[in-house]
């Protein structure tokens, strides 16, 4: 309960504090719960601790006010003058170049699914999602490589991490070229998703391009697209180490065009050619 002492003493919230609060007080992050007027009484009598409410605690733990970890940093905000992520590979003569950590190897300290869902909450923050686009080609397979079930459940948990619930209305666009799928698997997944989210509209994105990698994209009501990459959802139930991270803005723009069925613009094509 270190977060409680930090809150009462007026110290800033850390990422660890927010994670502890999400585990012990998940209702605090539910926008439908309105505990603004309820008082919080400190554990000890003191003239130095001001009168606080649950609303104060909610604002204190807001992800918008908590400094992001290096893994969520964007290359556009790189503090180095010769950032290798923003400007390409540095020259051999360049010294003391700050390299941003844009990816995470999950599964070492907690289950991969837990770390993936934490990443999703961090990336999408307070977005109000209206469209979800998943390129996972194994989306209709509930079983992972080790034949463990859990892919469908991971999809439901992912949508919950986007702050979608039983009353939400949104589009869910899935891979039009899935692997290891059957008509029964499609019907089963659709039923499970619609049971949890009656307001969902299930479709597929444009089949013009095939996707091998797993991108998890979500667009909010303002049209802003954000997203993550990682393993297939049915692979999150294993104990293996998996690579995941936040998608950069340049990549998001290109993916947005590709899932709509368009072609990358000339500048992006030239960039891809140079990187081959």
C-alpha cells in the first residue's frame, strides 16, 4: 500500500502505484462510477493532511498525469540531437547517442497477457474507442502452439482493456485472410464477442493486402489511431517470452492506409526500399 502513503503525502503517482490501484481498486478507473463526494480519511490523525475525496485519488492515479515509462516513449520526443530512431542509424563517429527503448520482452516478471494488457491500457489511455482493427491471422484459433485454450478470452480482455463494455457500440474489423479457421470457429468467436459486447459490428478490413505480423489498432471518436504490436492473442496464455511494444506514428499512418486497401505513398515506398 505504498501508493496510499504517497497519495496522502502529496507525492506524485508512479507507474507501479497505478498498477497496484488497478489491481486492488479497478472501479476507480470505471468512468460510470461516480464517487466524487466520498471522503477519504487518512490512517493517522494529522493537521497536515488535507481533506481528500475519492475524486482526488482518481485524478492522482490518472494515466495522463503519470510519467510514461521509456518503453512507451515516441521517437518524435527523443531528447537526443542525433536520435537513431528519429533520424536513422547514427554515424560511427557519433558519441553518447540516446537510444529509446521502444519494445518490451514480456513474460519474465508476470504472464505475457498481463503485460500486454498493461501496455494496451497505457497506450490508449483515455481514448473513447469506436473502431478496433486486428491483423492477427490466428484470431479464430482459441488454442496456442502448446494447445492451451485462451485466445477468445484474451480477445475479450483486450477489448475490456480498451475500456469497451457491454453498452459500447464499436466496429471490430478482423483479418480477412485468417489461418487455421473453420466456419464453426468463426461462428463461435462471433458469439462470444457479441455476448460480451452486444453493440459490436463484426466485419473484416480490406483484403487487398496480407498481414503476417500482429498489429492491434484502435481508433477513437476523434479519428486518432493508436496501437500496439505483439504475439497472437492465443499465444498470450503461454509462459514464453514475447516481444511487444507501441506502434510509432509513421507506422500507424501507413497501416491505416493499408487496412483501408490503399497503397503506401511514394515517400514511404522509397523509405521501405532503402531499408531492404
